[in-house]
């Protein structure tokens, strides 16, 4: 239904697989790898291997959480559940900010590549690319998936071709060529600049590997999220080992590490050494494809994260509006605005405003990854064993080591003169986001900001207040997650309201209350039956038509140690307009009040 805040599940398994494969291959590999080799020497592939291990650990942790609880908000939701509203707010907005800056940067980078063939102003070609990718995302999620499938496929094919031909070349299976690995030690040794250069290279390399986590966000719009995420996260090891470590190793073997040609386009230079014609045009086309793929997926990711923030009342609620094809139109357009501003900044003030925007997002992805790891460390203990289809290896030791490694990378950024500004400006961005959270919280936003309390000894008593949303999947999933030990007691209170039950519109005045009671009772009975079928110990009763009054009576009778309130998003919720959640939190300051947002298009029980 048009205008309904429900994303269409238009991505197939092949879309998810290719998004995951291509997500870690961008212009940073095709162009940036040359600078890493120049700095670290032939051992640069070790920088990629170490960074790859870090990414694999983060993806495995994210995969564990995403399979147990698939969500469009992905790691922002997990950070919220583990650390509280401030963490979910910060992760969501920081990740959005990172990708909208990437969108603008990639549009400019793509335009510069186009200038290799087309003599036109940079700003004009940047604008064309932005409009093209915006239209692709606006049309449908399937059009995004198809575009990304083919563009990611081109990137993957280019790397595979290079690895096959490069392997034949270095092993001497090539015309007029014998096996030769001398470039690994002939130009000052394997470590010409020492181990310090190898470790400092991780700071640069990690940003060329960003993107694998997009698959966990996209999976929420697939038909089988658990299967899609499990495949994507399990295959990330092979992808990084082959595409990054393997190809960079071959570059170091084919070209001297101190070659000036590495700084331009290392893959083009390697193909030229092998004697292949027209490689400059072919590889530039591949790099353009990589740039457009990154721009496309960046816009997709930013818009979906903004959609979730809006659903949490942490961004304007209008941004959850979707069109008839299930696309969050306003979230996409809002995200493109920043991309267009970046394009303007690159044209008007490339050395000031544009550079500031790039540097201010430099360390943000590390902040996000760090919060993902901390969230997994906490949530693993709260997740029932039955939901852990994908598990982090050697928990908690590897999780703690990964956290320590990311902190070490941030420290290195602070020590390296070339990256200091990125760290400090990114910390400034984090500070701004936390201030915005405080303002949002003070104004009554951030509806899902409480930390999940652990069940109290001897079981948990959970009071559920809901009406139209009593049959929501989101509510049932939350209740099952609370009852990790099977000891919780649930009490469902359904306010008997003629408007909420729909009887005010369909029944005459004489019968309105009688029919309201029947409709509300039917909902309550259906909910209790469903909960009991899922092994939950549940009772309940109808309440006053005023939700706060109904809650008060139920709390007095049931004496809960936790309250769960389920509503629609604000744009559709009369309860949120009446500040029911905030009034409940003020009335019961000693009891955790959890707010669940249910995405229903039809009233339960209707």
C-alpha cells in the first residue's frame, strides 16, 4: 500500500551474494593499493591480510547478531539493544554520515574518470552520475539489486582475470617470461621501511575494505534473511583472501614497490608490464564501474539507515514514507542532498570545505565497527542458544582481541601525522551526534532508547500494553527474546478503544461499545493463544479505553518488573501523539519501559 512504512523484499539470493562480494571491492583497491605498496614495500599484502582478519571478525560478529535478529537497522539496532539509545542513535547517524560523504566523493571520483574520455566540466558529470544513481534507487529495490549485481560482477570479474593472468605471468607460463619473484626482495628487501610501515598501512587499507556489512542491511529486504546473511558472512574470508591479499601480492611481485607507476593505477601498470594492449581504457572502465557501484550501494545504505532512524523518532518521521514499490523515497532524496552538497563543495572549495567533509568521516567507520564488536560481546550473553545459527569463533576471546585491535588502529591514527586530522575531526562528528541525541531525547524522541534489562532472578514479570499491534511480529519476537530462560510471566493489557479497534467507523452509536469489547477481546484471545503456542506463559485482560489508565490498573494488579508498549510509527500512532510511552516512563521510573515499533498495514484481528 502506498505510503505504508513497509520495505519491499525485492532482493534475491544472487543479489545479496553479489552485493556482499562486490561490497568490499572499490576504487580504494584499484587505485589506493599502489600508495600502500609504495609505503610498506613488498610486504604490503600483509597489511591487507591483517586488516582482512579484522574485517572478517567484525563480519562474523555482525552475522551472528543479524541471523538471530534480522533488521533493516542492522548494527544500529544491535548497538541500541546492547548499550542503550545513545549507541543506536550514534551508530545510525554516524554510519549515515559516512556513506553520504562517500556518495559525494564517489560522484566526483567517477566524474574525474569520465574526463579520461569526455571533455566536460567536472561538476556537470558529477551531477549526471548523482542523478543516475538516485533514479536507480528511487525506481525499486530490485532495480538497485540488479544494478549492483552487474556492476559488482564486473569488478569481481576484473580482479579474477588479473589474478589468473598475473599468476601465469609470475610463474613463467607466459610468452618470453620465466618464473620471477625477485621484486619481493630486490629493491631494498621485503621490509624496506620496517614493520612499522606495514602496521601503519592498516589505517589506510581498512577504508578500502568497508562495505561488506551492507549485506546485513540488505538482507532485511530479502525473502530469507537468515540464509542470505549466513552465506554472505561465511564467504567473506575467501573474498578478502583472494581479491585483496592475492591481487596485492601479485602487484608486489610484478612491479617494483618503489615504482612511480604504482601511484597512478597499479593494475593498469601491471597489465602494461605483461604486454597487454588497451588495458588503460579497459581498467579505467572497470574503475568507473567500481565507483558507480560504491555510489549506488552507498546511497542505498544511507537511505535504509535513515529509514530506521525515522522509525525510532530520531529523524523526521516523514522519512519512513515509502511509495507503491516499497521504496523509502524521502529517505533517499534526503541522503542525496548531502551528496549534491559534496559535489558543489568539490567544485567551489575543493581544498577547504570538501577536504573538511572527507576528513571528518575518516575514522567514523572504525567507531561503528568498534560499537558492533562491543554490542556482540554483550548481546551474545542475552541471546537464546536456539537463535545462534551463526556464532562468533572462540567467544569471548576473539571478540575482545578484535576490540583491542581496533583501539590500536585508532591510536595509530592519532600518532600518524597524515591521519591525525581525520581522527580529531571524526571525534568532533561523534561529539556533535551525541549532542543531537541529548536534544532529541529532551524533546521526547528516541522512542527505543532504553537498555534491555537482564531477567531478574526467579523469572521476569512482563506487562504488555498494545491494541492494534497485539499481533505484530516485532512484538512477539521481542517477548520471546526476553524469555531466554523460559521463566518469564506475561500479562497482556488491551485498551478497549472504539477508534483503535475500528468500531467507531463501522458500528452505529448504540452498538459501538459492545462491538468494541468484542473486537478487543478477540484480539486479546488471539494474542494469548499465539504466545502460548510459542511456549510463553501468558495471561491478560481488557483495559480502560484510555491507555495510561489501562496501564495503571494492569500494573497495580500484575506488579511487573518490565513494561513493553507496542505502537505503530509516530505518523500512524495516536498513542505516541498522546505521549503514552513518555508518560509511562515518568510514572514508573524504577521499571524498564521498552517501546516496540510495529510495521503493520492491517489491524490485528480485523
